[in-house]
């Protein structure tokens, strides 16, 4: 979040003194790998059956706790289900949780941010206080409260995670809007006699919203991680849904005997977060150099 | 100390490359003790890279090579970073452009000045402090004790530049490299800093001065090197180069300086990239007809006052200012930074309401009426900004920017003539689909002017429209504005800190200081026979060509 | 606890130290592979570190509320009037002897005269009276103890050492009820301090004293140096060997096991089944298997509403579900399949394996017959447009992960017959809420009570009527006058054989009506470092006791 | 535009500081009031009867009389508004009420838990800062490989779920190497794994922000100035760029603390540490409303204090902010 602000304050005066500094960046190969991984994830969420090798819910108690092998690439779980197929089947659920939670956070943040920056002083003050109050509930505590009221489950967990990210987004969006509103191109539009509504539609909103998509990609991974934490606390997805967080939590109890049950779902969560972050950053960089 | 004969800097065939691109291509340079050598050139000429390469700091991905690189008697051709560190600060000091960012804004300037002492000398903290205070006193810092504890942001521009100089000369290095040392400063301050550097040179220090500003160079340099595309294309004594240049490029550079060019004279040649020779052909378009003195004012600012709230009271930015601007006339508004020029511009544009007084456009109430009623007339008064890039929506192409500006929201708006507009401001039709970010500084300002013109204004408010541009580009833009004014009968409110530019552009001039107009009148009269002492000081301090 | 029987009677209360040490060892070994013998002489002193995975109690006084975590801890510092031995025989503890009147309405307990509470007050009949009154006082908020003493009307002080329990109706389960920690005897002065204070450190007669309770962290127990009231089956007399117990709350099973492996703690409870099997092959760890008494772990079928109001559908479910393989693999051979509503600890437990033979064809036939003959696109059976859905609320606080996995296997195997089992993982409060609202078709609810009288609580129709909180124990909602009569008779009769016969008949009816699917005994396992010697589980509610334990070098 | 000369600034700073302080206090009071009210009304939405929670949860078979008794004792039979005002009244006097489950004053209960959590969070914050600074300094300005590696480490660290990291750390350092205890028993060595678990993902975030600003700072002219005085690369980092790089991370510390408290719920459970997170989790399970309210309020208070602290530290670290306050 402060990255955005930082970029805005970068003094451009020095730009002409030195030749363009090659920015430290992930090698392109990292971006490519991330892109490939995200494509795999998308494929797995849209058509898990094509990518999975077996029925993810096929129980075979006799095959329980098999280590990774040719037949079971990621091994099997405590009920003899094929872990690879479950990981693939869980992609859709986990991504959905991540995307939905981020969307909820962004939507709420957008409403609050727009209210704050356009609602006049009183509304701005009120919204800012509200955002501060929401900030005072650390994410998981807010999530716990939501879960207490509406009961555990993936839907509540998603809403809870989304809600807890909203104040952060609200602040960024408000900051964006305020800085755009005081920008010189908005002033230039006023000088040309453009009405406020037109300025809003043509300049302010588009320029404020585009960076949000980048922000969203960065948020998805974190949303998945927090949803997984709720699953670990037994407040997330329900069995037999193959959600990564739930699988990871289940696997953790068998860490002493079946490492693969913890490692593979964990790798998926970490991998997804890394991939979305790398892509988000690549987009930020492109956006920055394109401006 | 080096003795008088031995050069403090002796470079032969210096080359610097970034990746495959060579930006400094075989520069030879020698500076003797007490000598000031200047390198002039426009942005991208390689002058700054040269300066840094002399300290072994050309940049992370650069390759530097030279046949000979001797600083204060030490050969540094293949020096290690360790050796370089011993040279920097001790044998060669560096002064950069703006001390606000060239001194660490988080550290007291005293610490910054003590740094070279700490790095290169074994001294006790008390000795260091004493030396630091002495240095501050030497560079003319009032109350060194107090200043030492302040951060660069808490000092005025001139004072912090002095602090920066103090840190560069802390160890009395034989060589001082000054890279655009006065560029961001107001003229009066600039004059004092130049005097300070001259004093350092007097003490026997060799100075390498890097500047884009020929006038600054003229004041200080013994010898001048003109740099272009990484090469020294001309060199000689300052007098020789400035008064009798042999290269076409140098001639163009000198011609482009507006200071002593008469009103209406052309500054640039039609050849792209190179200014015209001095006194080149007069403008091809119709001759200038000065506006009649008694024509009604198109824009009238009438006893306007504007204050802003600050903790513990209100700050008066504009104090009882009255100005009037007639059709076809250029009114120059000069003043140092913080004098209230920009606030006047915003008041004229009705972007901010005055506390007292009023602004009239063509005799009609302008500043006091409702924004809804003002909006339909806004197209009559346009604006050009110092930084055109930030005045464009970053997502929009040139075409969209101009199309949007041409559309006044009327249903019967004439078909938008993009090509004609681009042609008028001297841009190729091919830029239409590019985004301003990908254009050069001069092109951007042309787009900015085209945008203002698209709305068919009567008045243009130009707030420092050329301060960010190289001198040849500046010349082109100034010529363009001149031309357009002639063709369209535009009234220009031309705001600038640069007296030379204003003198070249303005029919009448108003001088602003601390929110008030201290003097106004016919441009020639004000510059030649200033009545107010402040104006006289400004004129005296303004650097100009010639020695 | 399936060790050699130990002869016990009210007269042979004390054993030779050596003999009992052997018994304790056999006990400790449980049903597992050879465990190291308790070797050498007991060592005095040392602090035993215990890591509990059960929820941290909210009050250390087991009279208040009354759950298993409280019992675990209370067993170290509180004692009951009577205890139970390996064979299910009631043996003396704080009460030396007891007699019942012929009509079963008056019981006289003679207390030991050499026992004092750790606050110095002597144990007397008045103290027993105060304790029973405390349990029956609504302000105490007792649940388990209150129910256990439901038929006790009042206690009369006959003389200093004799207390008379006056009952409103005969209760053959009274002695069993009194063995439980939830009816343990506390110092009247301690109780008089009020609930807030007493909850922090109840005062009893036990071998240890509560020294400090750091919430969310641990309870410090120190040795009671004046201890003189070991139960009749204890291995030694006098104060405990251990100087102190550090009782920690470590909710995460993996952390708990890691702490035991690292030697950070000496004993853990609720180990993961896979770690038990790992520990078996590990020379430095010992498994103590102590199934809880009362009911077996079972899945109850709610016969109070559709679709399980139809016996054919109930049988179809039980025939469709396969759990044997799952129990074997998930519990790594540490749990034995049960076919009885009662824990294997209970001598009157009746099993009938034939009723639970999986038979998918029969299940399908039964469902077709019951009108659930169509299937929808997902393969689930439908009738009149409604899916054959079974809501299965699972309490995350009461079911260990292996059990939850087993339920998933139940879900998967039931699908083959067309049942749509919907598992809902709930926290404890929400789980009780779902039960109270009858929003369940199947449920698994452990119930611990000493003795077969648990059947009355779980299957008598009176238990369908909810308490004011909405809670009811008869979750299968079995409402059969014949079962009611059998259970009431059993509770009232004092003749052990008649009692056993009634319980067997009742169990036949309960099992035969397909009201429940027994799974296994309520798992209650402990893993101990081999340096812990002489620890055992009390044969009452299987809580561990460290009175006889010592730490070998 | 700087009004006035530097000389007359201090008095204005004082006036501004006073005004700022007033605003801060009023803002803090508002946040606490709003948090208390939100929590109060949110908790009324929880299904279930508080009286039952007091009597050991719905699983208890409390009698009607007992329930009625409890309702009277705890004022639960009063109208909602009366209960709300009573709660506010108690809060003003610093009374957080009595825990339903533990029957202890909430203030005492939380007072005992707060220290552990704050210690954990503070140590984790400090370690995260160290790790992030170290990584950022190490990986910037050293070419593409170090930069890519640094970025990779940051992103990976930030993506690690706490409970997974904890499991791996326990497996390696406790079970495998036997260096550190897996359960925190109050000893310093017991704190190591929990602190590391909390700190590593946070360090990933902080390092991202720090490195970004370090990169921007490294191309500032004052860095060129410093090097031109003969300062070594390390000297430039230590004396100049670190502080600049730290600024955005300092302003993130309020957020970071909230993030750490969230993580503490998980970490305290795994490492069996006493603390607010575990207390909250238990209170939520038991529907122990006064404790839930108390934890939320306490956390809000800590957050508010942290915001103030962050503000103060930022102002100390960046004198430019002090000046802006005076404008």
C-alpha cells in the first residue's frame, strides 16, 4: 500500500542526471513461470476433471497414507484419497475463496473510499473514523467475530477475510482518489470547463481503478493464506471439500507419519501466492513504466 | 596542495558506455589549479556522466575507460573502489544541483559536512565540529551554530546550497566539480552562490563547472567546452566560445538564449534540433503590431487578495494585486519562488476564489460568479503549465487529449481538425496516437499548447512554460508562442522567474515580491531603468551572456 | 485396563507394596506390546510435566458444570467416597464401608476417620452433607454431578463419621455415580469461599494441592505431604512420590507430541493415533490405553423425524456404511470396533456383530422398499422431490481429526446407497444449538458415566424432553415403552443379576431397532515417557492418577 | 511555501502539537467507543443465550431457576439499551465485567494474558524488522542475481501460512535437531520458535516495502553526494538509505501489529502459549461475551497506542513531517 505512495513521491528531478537505472527485477523467467502456474491453476479450477488423475473424493481406506508414487503423484491422505487429484480439485475452491474475499474487500473499500473522497468533509471524517475502527480489529479477530455471529464455513470465512481487508483498500482508494482529484490533469480539465461529473467519469475513476486490479492480484494470495488459517482453526471449509487450507490443516496432524499431506497443499498455497504476487508486481512495473 | 603548474585534473580520451551505448566518447580535459573550466551542453549530451566518471561514479552498469585519468596527481585509470573512495571528498569534491535533495533530508547539515572529515581524517568529534562550523562560516552561512543543527529542508535554497558547498570543500580538495550548482535557485541567490564558487577558485582550487546555462558559464569560466552527443565539439576561452563560436551548434545555443534578444526576434532556426545563428532571419509571419494602450482590458485583476490558513493565522499569498491584460498583449509576471505568481495564475483561471477584489474577463464578472455560469466561458481562457506531462491524463493519447479539448460540449461543435492543430504547434501527425509519456519535453509542451488552442481561447495563462526545457527547445517554444499570439491575437499572461525569458516575451512587466506587485510597466523601461530597488537587484543579478 | 483381575473387598483395603507395583505395571501395559517393566524402587521427588490436549477447564471445581477436562485435573487433588476397580467392583476410598436399606432409599456411608482436607479440616459427615447440598444448589451450576445425584433427596448426618443419603427412589447406580470426580468431596470451608475463589483452587483430600493456575498456560500442583487416603487399589500409602506436577494446556496435537518427543513433557493425553503407533516402535515412549466408561462412541440415528422414523431407512444406512477399514487405517490399530452401545469397560455391555454387517444390496433394497427408489443426477436418492439428506453436525471440540476423517468415510460409503450425508463442522456452542433445534439426522455424541446406567440417560424416553437449555441426551430420540421399563427396572433393582439381565434386554432392543451405529470405545489414550513409572488410569472414568508415579532417572 | 522565518516556528509547532495531541486523544476515544459499541451489538447477533453460556454452555442441563437467577444477576433481563448504557458506564470506570466462563474479572484475566502476547508481538516485530532490513540491505544494489534472490525470499516468506511454518520449524528444530522446545513454557528458548514463526512472513512484507524505498533512495542525489565525499557503499546504506527505507515501514507498523495479533491466535495455539489470541479463541468458542469484548477493546487500545507511537516515531525519524505539521 505504501508502495504506491512511495512511487508518487519519488523525486523525478534526478531522472535527467543519471542514465536509467536498471531496476532490480525478477528475471523474466520468474514472470513466465508464474504465468504458467496461474494458467495451470485456472485450468484446474475450470476443468479439474481434465487435470486430475482420479476422483478426488474416492475413498479407499486400504490405500491410506501412501507416500508419493507413480500411481499417486502426491501420495494419498488418511482416507486413501489421491492427494494430487484433491489438490487439483481444491484449486477452484481456494481460488474462489481468494478471489471472492479480495473482491469483497475491494468493493467495500471502493464504496468507503469513494464516499470519503467525494462525500464532503463530514462524510470524509466519518468514513475515516470508521476505517480506523475497522483497522483496530486485526484481521483474524474481525474474522473470528464474523464467524461467531454467522457460524463457521467457507462462505463466512470468505466474507470474514474480505471484510478484514476492506479498511486497507479503503485507505488506498481514498488516497488515490484524493491525489488524482488534486492532480494537474484534473485541474486542466476544469480549466477547459468540464463539469465535475464528466471529470469524475473520464479522469478520476478510471485512473483510480486501474491500479486496483494490480492491488487485487497481490491480495488474492494473502486472502488464501488467511482462509487457510481459519481452516486450521476449524472455522473454514467443510469436508469433504478439497480446500487447500482444510487439507493442509488435516495433513498437519499426520506430520509425524505422512509429510506429503502437509507439503503438497502447502506448496500450492505458497506457490499460488508467489505466482500472483510476481504477476501483480510485473503488472505494477509495466504500469509504472507505461506512465 | 598541488603546485601551480601541475594540473588538478588531466583526462585523456575518457569513454563511458552503458550496455552497448557509448554516452561519453573520448573526452580530453585538463584543469590547472585556480582555473575554472566549464562544460556546457543540453540534456543527454553526456556532461553529467562525464562529471561522475571523473569520480569513478559513472553508474552501476557502466563501463569507463580512459587513456589517462589523473586527479590531483594520482593516476586512477584502473583504480579500485577503495582507491576511489580515498580520492572522493579528499582530492575532488562534488556539488550537485539542488541541496534539498543533494543533502540527506533526514540528517542535520552539520553531520553531512563533518562526514568527509570523519571519513578521511582522524579527528576528535570536537575538532570535527569546530572545523565544520568554520566551514559554514567560510561559505557565508549566517549563524553556523544554528544552521549546523538544521536539516536541508529547514534551510532556504541559498543557505542549503552553501552547506552543500561546505561539505564538498571540507577537506579543501584541489578539484571541485560543480554539476549545475545554481540551476534551481532564484537569480539573486544564484548570483551569490556563483560568487562563492568564484571565491573558492581564487584560493587555488581547480573548478569543473557543468551547466546547461551559458549565462552562468560566462560569469565564472576561464575556458568553456561545448559538449554534444558525448563529444567535445568546441572549446576555447570563455570569451572566444561565447562571443565568437565557430561551430554551428554553439552558435545556435547562444542564439537561443533569450535574455538579450529583442521582443519578437526569432530564437530558433527551422532546422530541428539546432538553433539559428544569432540575428537570423526575422519571423516570416506578419509583423508584430503592439496592442494599443487604450484598448479595453480582456483580463482584469482588480485589487485581489488571497490568503491561506496556516497554524496560528493566515498567510497572505497575494496582497492587493491589480493587473490588466489586453488583446494581443503579453504581460510578463516575474518574481522569485514563493512570491505569489502561481496564485495569481490560479486566481486568473478562477480555480480559487479571491478573498477580496475580483477578476473580470472581457468586462464580465469572472471570479465571483457561480462555477456553473463560468463553465461555458472557460474555453476563453486557457493554461499552459511548467510540467505538461502531469497535466495530461496518463491514459490518454495525444489525439484524445486534443479531441477532448476541442469539444466544448456544444452540439454544433465544428468537426475536430486534429492535423491542422498539430501542424500549428509544429508537431508531426504521427504523434497523434502516442501518449505524452513517450514524447520529448518540447513535444509535450507543444501538445500542451495545442490543447490550449483547441478550445479557441482569447487569453493564455502560461505558468513557467519553459523552465523545464533545454535552451534550444525553450527557444522553439517561445517562438511558437510568439507566432501564435500574432496569428490569433492572443493575450498572454507570461509567468516566469527567468528575467531573460520575460524580457524577450513581454510587452509589459509586473514584478512581484512577497505577494505584492512592487513595480510594473513597459518591459524595456522596467529592465533598463528599474524604479524599485528590488527590481534593480533582480536585473543586476540576472546572469547574461558576455563577460 | 484389560489386565488381570485384582481381588478387592471392603476389608482387604491395603496391599503389600510389591504386589501392587506388579499389578500397576500390568495395568499400565494395557493391551499393547511389551512395555518396560516398572523397574527399581520408587524415586522420591521430581516434577512431572503433563500436556493436556483437552480444553482448559473454566473452573477447577468439577461440581461446577462437570466435564471431562475438569475430571482429568480434579483426579489429582480431589477424591470421591468410593472408587471402582478393574473388574467394575466398587471399592472403598474416602468411605470405608457402606450399607443400603432394604427398600434402597437410604444409604449409610462410614467415612475414614484419619483423613483431613488440605486446609486442615477433618473429613466428616457434615462435609459430605455440605458437598451434596453444594451440588444440588442451582447457584453451583452443576450439570453432571447434579444429574448423577438426581435421586438423592438429602444427606443426613448420623454421627461424625456416618452420613446417610436419603433417596427419592431406589438408585442402583448410586455407588457408581459416587465414584466419579464430578461428585468428589471438597472442603466445606473451601466451598464457602464462593464460586469465584473455589474455582481457582478447590481444596480436597487428594495427593496433590492446586498451587497456581496460570490461565491458558498451566496449573501447578504440589504434593500433599499429609496425604493418607489412597484408594483401596493404590500401590502405596502415604504421600505421593512426585513433588509436583506441571499440568500444561497444549491444544495442538502435533505440538504436544513434539514436546513429548523432545522430552519437554513426560505425559500427553489425546495423542494422534498415528503417533501412538509410532510410539509403539519407540523404546522411550509408553502407551497407556484407558477407554472411558459409559457409552461407546457411536453414531446416533435421529428416529424422531423423517427419514429415520422408518426403521428400514435406519437399517439401510447402517448396512450401507463401512467403517471397519477406516477404523483400522485411521486409528492405526489402536481402536477396536465396537458392536455395543456400552463401553467395553462395562461388564454388562452386550454386543451383536451380525446387526452391523455391511450389505449394500440389502441397503438398496430396504431404501427402495421405503419409497426412496429414485436417484437424482448426483446419484442421491429422492422421494417426492426431496433428497435423502442426512445432516451430520460434528463438534470440532469433541471429535479428533481421525474421527472426523472417519465421518468423511461414512459420508463417502453412504453415498453408494444414495444417502447425501452433509457434514457440518461446528464449534461446541453451535453444535449444541443444532442438536437443540433438531437440525440433525445423525450425530456422534460421547457420553461418559460410570456404569451401565448411562443407557437410561441416553435411551430412556424421558431424556427426549429437553432441559431448559434445549439440551437432551436421547439423541436417537428412541421412544420405546419397553426399553423405558427395562431401564427403570434396572435402575431400581439391587439384584446384580436381574440388573444385568434388564440391561442386556434393553441393549438388544436398542441395537435391534437400528438406532445407533457403534464405532469403538471412547478413545482415551496417554503417551508417556518411559521415565514415568507407576502411573495408571483410575478405573472410574479412566482419568490418569500420578499418586503412585515416580520419575526414573 | 514556508510562512515566517525559521525563528518563529517553534511556537507554532507547539500550538500545532497541542492541537494534534487533542485530536489524537479524541480520535482514540472515538475508536474505542465505536469498537465497544460495534462489538456489543454484533455479539447480540450471536445465536444462543448468554445465560446458558454463563452456566457452562448449552450442553449443560441448567435448570430454569438457575437460568433466571443468572439473567437477574447479569442484568440480562434488562432492555438492550439499558444493558448497553450499563456496559458503557462500566467501561468508563475501567470495569470490563466478569468472564462468563471463568467467573473472574475480565480486566484481571486479560491483564495476565496481555504481557505474553505483547512480548511475543514486540519481539516478532523487532525480529521482522531486523530480518527485513538485513535482507533489503543485502539484496539491493548488488546486481540482478542478489536482487532476484532477495525478491524471491521476500515473496516466499510473505506467502507462508503461520501454522505451516510452525509445523516445519518444530519438525526441524525440535523433533529433528532437538535444539529448541516445541512448546513455549515461559523460558527464553521457548519463545524462539513462536517469534520466528510470526516474524518471517511479516519480514517478507516489510522487506518488500523497504527494498522498494531503498531502491528509490539509492538513486537520490544525496546518495551521490555522500559517495562523492568518499563514503563506502556500506556507509551510505548505514548512514543514509536505511533511515529512508525504514520510513514507510515505520508507518506500516500499526498495521503490522494488528497483523501480528492475528497471527498470535494461531501461533499461541500451536506453541501452547498463554496470550490474548488463545483467550479470544476460547472465549469465542464458549460465547464468553465479556472476554470477547474485553479482548477486542484491549486490542483496539493497543492499536490506537501503536498508531500514536508510529506517528511519534515517524516524526522523530523524519523531521520533514514535523515541519509539515507547522504549515
